[in-house]
C-alpha cells in the first residue's frame, strides 16, 4: 500500500478542501439549526464532479479512484456530515450500485443525472420492523404481467424527501434474504408517499424520511440485478458504503483535532493556555492517534478496492473503528472546550451529535463485529 498521495489525488483533496471552506463550512451551523441544508449545494457538488467520482466518464461521471473518493468524503465530513451523507448515499450507495449491477438502459437513464446532481438517489432497505435483520424485510413486489406492484414501508431513508429515485429492496420470493430483489423506483410514481423524520440528534441538515408504498407499479425493467439477488446487491452497496462512512468519520475526528488544538492554544486558565496542561494534551493526543488509525484503516479499504481485492471485512473494520473513534474524538474535543463545547456557536457539539449515528447506520458496531467474527471463525453468529 502506497501511503503517498499521487499528484492527481492531492489535487482532488485540495479541490475538496477549498470547496468545503467556501460552500459548506460557513453554512453548517445555520443548516443544522434550520434542519435543512440549502438544496443548491447538490448542483454545486455535481458541477465540481464530487457526485460522479469513480463513475466512468461515458456515463457522465468524473472517474477517479476510490482513494480520491475517500479524500473528498473526508473533507466533506470535516465540513458538514449532513452534506457528506448526501454524497455517500446518492453516489456511494445508489449511483455506484447502478454502475456495478445495472444494465445499459438503467446506467444511461440514471448515471448522468445522478453524477451531475440533476437527480438525487436514496437507498431504501430499512423498514420499521427490520433494521439489522434486513434480509427479513416485509415490503413485497408482486409480478403482474410486465410490471411489479410494490407495497410496504421504509424507515430512516437518507435523502428520502428530496430523492428522485429510490433503490428499493422488496420481497419477490419466499422468506429470508434469497427472496429479496432490488428495484429502481422513481419517487414520483403514484402510490409512493414520503414523510419527513424530524427531531434527529444529529445530521439535522439531512432530509430523512419514511417512505410508504401502496400499490406502486413499476415496469419489470426497473429490477436492478437478477431476481432474488437483491440482498447481494444491498450487501455489495453497503460494503463500499462502509468505506465512505469511515472516511466521513475521519473527517469528523480531524475537525475535532483541529478545533481542540486551536482552542487549547487560545484559552487561558490559571494564567496559562490550557494547552500547557498535561491532562489537556492527553485529550488532544488521544484524538490524534484515533485520526491516524482511522485514516489508515480507511485508506487500506480504498487500496483493496482499487486493486480489485476482497475488501468487505476490511470495510467493516474501518467503519467500526472510525465511527467509534469519531464519537470518542468529538467527545474529547468537547472536553477541551469545557462549557463552550456544549453550545452550538462552537463546532464540537455538532461534531459529537453528527458522529453518534455513524455507529448505528450501515450496520451497527455490534453487526460489524459479527461480520468480522464470521470472517475470522467461519461461524455466523447472526
Ligand atoms: P435494531 O436492528 O433494532 O438494533 C437495535 C440494537 O440491537 C442495536 O444495538 C443492534 O446492534 C442490536 N442488535 C441487533 N441484532 C443484533 C445481533 N444479532 N447481535 C447483537 N446485537 C444486535 N437505512 C436505509 O435503508 N437507508 C438509509 O438511507 C438510512 N439512513 C439512516 C439515517 C439515519 C439518521 C438513521 C438513524 C438510520 C438510517 N438507516 C437507513 C437505518 C439504519 O441503517 C438502521 O437504523 C440500522 O441498521 C439499525 O437498525 P435498527 O435501527 O432497526 O436497530
């Protein structure tokens, strides 16, 4: 694994850093308070190429490798996890999955629009009754001539109220994950309604929704991948998605480190900057070690993906470590800020609120441990 960035990767990282400093960071607190990021950010993300990273240019993408994708994701996560999540879902979970599993017509229909930001995607797996146990989902798609009719409810869907297309998982066969198929469902299809989920602890700028499907009719050509392979589609999407979440968490931890170092140098107590106290330095050095460890685990996943190697277990390790590290780091930074860390004029409280969900979605920390444990022992404890 080469730990040096190529000139191209460094240029992409700098582009992302500048973009975030100009277009994201100055608005993050206001978007958090308003519970909605400015939707104009999507077109800007598309224009700069960040919604088309790793997607082939012939489908409107901006190419690039997965390390470049992680570098951009880290910078976005450093600026505002709500914006990072829009990209991780629309590009990471939806466009990349269409690129990997779609037929020519599906790729031509969706990839240029998703890569440019003209359309946004969302990923509909979780249901009110099935979260970790996603293979037992209840939403049903019944074949009727050349169409499928879909009924069910999806919960906690990121980008849900905005999205133009949902990559939806529904049961076309018997019980268990082998009966699941994937569909690309335009969100303006009659019978599909969305309700916003309000009152989230973090990621408040992000549009999260419940999707209700009642007699939603789609052509059979909307199926993504073979019938009965929907769970494999979902798991392949989530393996790469975990790399993206991990990169976003590195961004949170880096932001926590930057803020803690800056504040410790400025704030004086007992006549000296608090940076001069060993117990404050311990908080800061713990964050720094977490940043490095989380970043290296994340880059390793990107390296494995780019070399065409098996990366799923490495992605679970990176996501597990980086998400827990982001929570720890934001919490340590808050301690450095004292009471000022607890109010949202200062950045670290938001970092902690945003970090917390990373240990829950795309597989909780417990589920990541079961995936890693299964790979090590050969025994599934699910
Ligand atoms: P549960 O599965 O009920 O888990 C509850 C607890 O039980 C957890 O601690 C879990 O670790 C533990 N547990 C469960 N099973 C086991 C086991 N076998 N062994 C040990 N412990 C176990 N979903 C989507 O499909 N698309 C999205 O875009 C999306 N975005 C989200 C955005 C937000 C802000 C949130 C909060 C969630 C989002 N989710 C999304 C859903 C998310 O992936 C689920 O919340 C997550 O998978 C956990 O499912 P659950 O909430 O039903 O918890």
